C-alpha cells in the first residue's frame, strides 16, 4: 500500500515506469474481473487495454481515496457497459472451455460439479448489472458501499441486486 | 408469532455478506424456523459451489505496451487539433485585420504589400537555410 502510494506519486508526475509497474500489478485483477463478466478472452483483452488507456490518460485525476485496483475496476465496469451497449454480441462461446478448466481443481468432496455448472450457467444469464454486483461481492469481497461507488448506484440497489442473485441461485439448490 | 420470513432472510443475506450482525433475534429465529434455517444453510451451499473461474492469468505485456502506444497516438491527435485551432484563430484574426484595413480605404496599400511579399519572400529562403544550418551546428 505504501509502495503503491509512492509509485502513484511518481506516476502522476509523469513517470512512465512507475505507471507501468502499477498497471502490471493490477493486470490480473482487471483481466480476471472482465473475464468473469464477458467469458470471452479476446473481448477481455480489448477492454483491459482500454482500461489501461483510460488509466494512463486520467491518472492525475485519481485522488487516491480508494485503492487503485478499485478505481480500475470501476473504469472496467463502465467500459464493459459501454461495450455491451455498442455490441450486443458478447458470446458465451467460451463458457464451456472455462468451466472445464475450473472444475478440475475443485474439491469434489464438498462441491458438487453439477451444481457448480448450474450456478455458472445462471450467473452468466443474470442481467449484467446484477452480475457485476454479484462478482464484485463474491469474488472480490467489496462492501455494499464500495460496490455502490464502483457501479455508481445507491447501496440499496446493490443490496437488492445481490439479494435477487442469491434468490435465483437458491432456486437451483 | 408472526415473523416476516422475507425480512429475516434479507437480514440473513446481509449477515452472509458480512454487512450485518447475526443478532440473538436472528439466531433464535433460525433455530426455530425451518424455512429460514434451510435458507441459511443454502446460503452456505451457494458459497461453496460458486465456480472459481480460476484461470491462470498471465500478464500480457503487449496489452500494456499497446495501451501506452494508443495513448501516444491519442495525445498526438489532440495536439494536432489544438495546433489547428490555434492556426485557425490566428489566421482569422489576421484576415479580420486585413478586411478592416481594406474597409478603411487601405486596399491599394495592402495589395502592394502583398505583391512585394510574393516577389521578395523567396529571396529570403537561402538566408533562412543558412540561419538554420548555423543553429544545427551549434
Ligand atoms: Zn422464518
């Protein structure tokens, strides 16, 4: 955290190397988040790059009242929404591929592969705003408040979106 | 006892997400109410079964490098637009002045100055080149 602050200061003064380190450090978070949203590696790569372009252009505007990763996730969410609006063709072609990979390393004793698949399928069918909230909460452990800031919506909305997801998922049980 | 199960379950979801406390009231309700008890258990089952999506993500340097390149191009474009705007402003100011002078009756003198410039400006080119060479040498 301290190192991040020092690097940020330098990056804001125009030091490219510091900015590169910061972006590299946060690459996996942004990429992972977008991949969970899009399930498409090409689109994920494109949006990840756009996130970085925005970050490079606006790094001076980042006030540092949240973690850099939160700021980047928020940019990623906006760009994902824009992307969806522009092209309604984000395919779920690679879902199968993703699911095979991750079900290989789950503990079979506790986890039912079938349920995982069902949950995964439903997760991808959620309206994107609800899916974003669900992913931010369940995979990144952001608080309601932070999710509200990231998705630019009131806490009550975050709460009801999450509750909607849980209720839907519960119907699979 | 008329408990509002839905309200209780909403509170349970908050507890599940660590946004609320498991109060005594909630705890005793879970113990007594089979509906909310199964809801509470399902929450934990959901958590255990959420797909990990844990792919081996590797940092792709091309994505980062490409972002910096894109920013370079964008900045260049913005600079060009700025330069164009500056040029347009200066040009219209000069044109405005010329128009004003012509309107004030200096049309003839303006044309003379123009002719003079067209004929003599090219003569200054060798001089400008020499100046530049001197500058580059130093
Ligand atoms: Zn109940």
